[in-house]
C-alpha cells in the first residue's frame, strides 16, 4: 500500500546552517546514497562523516562565498541548499530533500525562489546523469542541459 501524498507545505523557509545542523547535514548526504544502506551502521557512519568533511573542504575551496542553508517546511527541517551567488552566475551546488519529504513540490519551490533571487543572472546546477526525476524537474522549470561529462549533466537557466 502506498502512503497518501502529504499536502504541500504552506511556507518554505531558508535559514543558514549552523554547527547544530551537522547531524542533519550528515543525514542529507546519506539520503542521496542508496549504496550506504548495504553497509553496517558503524561503517556507514564513518563513510558519511568522511564524505561530509570532503564535501565541505571541496566547496570551501571552489566556492568560498557559498551559503549553506537548511530548508524548513511548516516548522520541520526537510532539506539542504548550498548556493554560490558570488560569480556572474548563480550556482546551485547542492539541493537535497530528505527521503520522507520528496515528491511534494519542495525542490520546485526552492528552485523558484533561487531563480527569483537570481534576477537576470543565469542559474546553473549539476546533477547525476542517472537522476531522471531531477533532470525532468529542472527541464520543467526551464533549465536546459548544456553538457554531460563523467556521469553528470550541467543544466542552465537563463532568466
């Protein structure tokens, strides 16, 4: 039996991520990796911690001005957004919605906010080439695929 769809949240807030959000950030990363479910929990926790650290270092090096935000819908933490607005384009570095909150329009709402905030600047995002749902969502919002390399697709939206 499939669970009934949850109603769309009334309001999605974006707040800056802080040290208290580290558990949530680890969970968001784990939610994107089905392969981790096959690991014993102690090994999974170690791998996730290493991945979070590596991701944080990579983002800090490549996008030092990026903002790390937690997405909140109706008072519940439901996702994560990392975005860099420092360059000539707005770069969505990461957008993750937790498993229990997917397919309820949250990513669409957040991306519409990002597009509105971008003004006339282009917005880009990279997704795994196997992420057909994400690619379809982005194309539905007007993003066009610009290149495909090493298993990832770059999509751009020109306002």
